[in-house]
C-alpha cells in the first residue's frame, strides 16, 4: 500500500521531468537532422576536401562519449567565456552526436536510390543539386525512417545524461524523490517504465509513418547504425 501511495504521489513530478526529456530528445534530433542532411550530401556528392571534412566530423562525434562531449561543451566553452544554459548545452551535445549517426543513416539511404535515376535526371539537364532535391532525397527520406527510428530511441535514452549538468529531466526528478523517500527501487522502476512507454509509443508512430510512405515495388536496404 505504501508503494502504491508513493507511485501516485510521484507520478505528477516524474511526468514534469518526462516533458523535459521529450523536449531534449526532439530538440537534439532536430538539430542533428539539420546538420546531418548536408553532411550526408557532401559525403556522397562532395569533392575530395568537403568529403574529407565531413568524414572527420562524423568519425569525431561518433567516437566521443556523450558524457565527455557534454562536459566539453558546458565547461570547456565556459573557459573561453561562452556560458551556455545547461539545457542548451545538452541539446547541442545531443544534436552534434546524433548528427554524426544520422549522417550515416542518410548516406546509406541516398546510396539506396538507384543510380539509374540520377543518370536519367542529369541527362535531361537537371543539376546535381536539383537531382538530389527532387529525385534522390524524397526517396532517401522514406528509406531512412526505419533506421532513424532506432536513432530516436538512442537519443531518448541518452537524454538522461543531462542529469550530469543539472537539467531537471526525468532521472533528476526521480533522484529528488529518492532523496526524500529513500525508495530507490520503486522510483527507478517508475522511470524505467516511463522510458519504455515513450520508446514504444515513438516506435509505433514511426512504424505507422513508414508503412504509409512506403514506395510500392521498392525495398529499403538496412542501414547499419
């Protein structure tokens, strides 16, 4: 009975933290998407130097652990006079890291589009950018939904690292409750349940979108993440 009362009393507080977790996830994914699209474009179509720069960018941010990256952004930039709000620093860290992974998702999706379509578009006078914008990219977006769903799940779980910078997201709200009630198991199970619910809900939505946007006669290739 005591556990049930604790759950009922804790849920509204945890849901406030959940809202911050969702904001972190969506903002980080959006920033990653904005960066990843041009990076993937240059990796496939760019000249040697832009391709090399994008490759170094992608490998760098995939190699640095997220917690280290967050510390570098929040405390490192403060050393040179750039002080960021913890929430902004976390979004920046999540976005930069996610952009490296998303760039590989989109690169694989772009390469999944048949080369014959590109050749045909260029042969009728379309520029390489027009071919990418009107022919390749719309199809690549559809192909990328399945692996992008996995990236959403990763960013959602990684958002818990914001705890280290003091952002009051789901995990930190849970730690406040634990400090007051000394009931870590119940609260951590509640947090785990909320993360699970968010993951299942997001995956079902994107699976529905993927089915609606599937191109008849085409099968997506699996993109290694």
